[in-house]
């Protein structure tokens, strides 16, 4: 396996997630060297922008990438033990609200820019649409989530501003109101802004809220739909969400709120009776309660089920079990968010045959 060491102040820069994702997808082991002296200078650079968080002791996105198995964070490394050593510099400009737009003749009246919502698909940059890639290539500003296909940022213009606003489950996040403000302020300054998310912006995303905020500000909004992970991730793992002899439909629900929580408006008993495939997004933290609610609603405990974590990424892992045993299997395998759970006979329809190359399989349970 090729080993690459990344170091320098750019390891805290907005380009780093894309660099790591691209290397990891090629099967490269990526180590990121955290140096005390460089931490200080990187922290100062981050503090100069209200849009980037200062490292404490290193940038939150590094912790997230390491937790997902895309890189390792090291504090000591021998460069001679690596196939390649890259010193990264901070070279992505970060424009402040109120600055002049980066294009247009001097003295020309600023025109409002526009906002484009781009769904990036489930994580593999090959599943980003042609229209989505074109929007990224043209953008002045890219406001990016953590689950977007970060490799695609390599196609952004060298002078484009990249702002990471990802929400880490039960961790660092950027409030939606701040994301709306960034989209509006940069577009009103005359810039063409891309809101870049994983999956599709309107499938359990805040795309609708962002459209309303931009239209309320008098801005034009375009939408480039994305391949939703609810269908693509199971398909890549060998699970069709419908199959002629197994299921005539599928239901996609959010598991972000547990059954029985006052905030939940899902009728889990009704879902158990639909006889459709049930696809649960954002439900790994409440998987035990979800499985219990479905069994209580009448779905057989022996129903095939699977959870796929980090789908379409080099770090993808999955477990296949029954509805009753899946929560323990997921816990034993150490699977965490982002993950998708599929419940129904379709899980066994193709005998779990993988339809793409991915990282190690935790095996059938």
C-alpha cells in the first residue's frame, strides 16, 4: 500500500478534506502530521475568518476524517518511511462578507449572484452528475457539507472560496441560520455560490429552507438533483430496494428521532404493515428502538436487515443480520454514522453480492 504523509499549515486548510478523500479512494494510507509549531500558525489563519473554526488542538474536520478511517493523525513521523511526503500550504482564499466580488471590471456595479444547490450523491465522485460538476467548476464560493464527495473539490477554480459547514453527529456543527446567511451574503456580493451536499439536497436535507432564505433575499436559485444515498448505497452493496419477487415498493424514513420521542411523527406500526422495503437514514444511534418498534408493529423479527456505514466511500463497512439481531451486530462491528439501514426480504434477494469494490466487509451475521 502506498503511504503518504501530509504536513504543513495547509493541513488545517479548506482543501485538505478533498485531498485526503482522493488519496484514500486510490487505496493510499494517509497520515497527517500535527506539529505544535504549525498548529499555532494554522490557528491564527483560521481565526482570521469567521467561516472557519480554529483548531483545538486541531481542526474538527481532521478528527472527523480520522474517525471515518480516511486518514490517521500522527504527532511524530519519519519521512523516509513514506512513499511520498507533501507539504501543504494555505492557498485557498477566504473572502469576507462585504468584499468586492472576485470578477467583473473595476467600477462595474455589482450584480446579485445566484445560488445553486448541488446534490453530490452518496460519496463517490463518479456518481456526481455532469451538471453538478459543471456548477462546481464555475463557482466563486462553495459551501460544502462533510458527506459531499470531497474529491470533486479538486475541480473547483484555484481562486474559489471553499467553506466547510458540515454537521458532525453529536459534535461540531454550523447552525442552519449561519449557512443561510453565508449563501445570501456571498450571492448578494455578486458571487455565484454552490451549496454542495451529499446525496440530494431535498432528501432529509435543508435544501427547502435554503431556497426560501435565498428567495426571500431576492436571489435566483438553481437546483441540481443528486443521486440519493437511500437508493444508491444499498444498490452498490448488492441490495435492490425493490425486487419483483420480494418487494413492490420502498419507504424511506429518517431515524434521527427515536420511536416514542415526542418529536417523532412517524407511525412505525404502520410502516411494519406496509410490506415494503424500509430504508432508514440517520438512524444508527436509535437502531435498537427502531427495530423494537417495527417488531412490536408486526414485522417478523427474522426479517433480513443490513446496515451500511460510509457507503460508496473507501471506508465502507456493513453488517447483514435479522431485524432482531441487527442492533447487536452493528454495535459489535463498531459501525457508526453515516449509515443506512435496509429492512426487508430484498436484503437477501441477490445473496448480498457486492456490486462494486469497497473496503473490508464485516461479514454476514
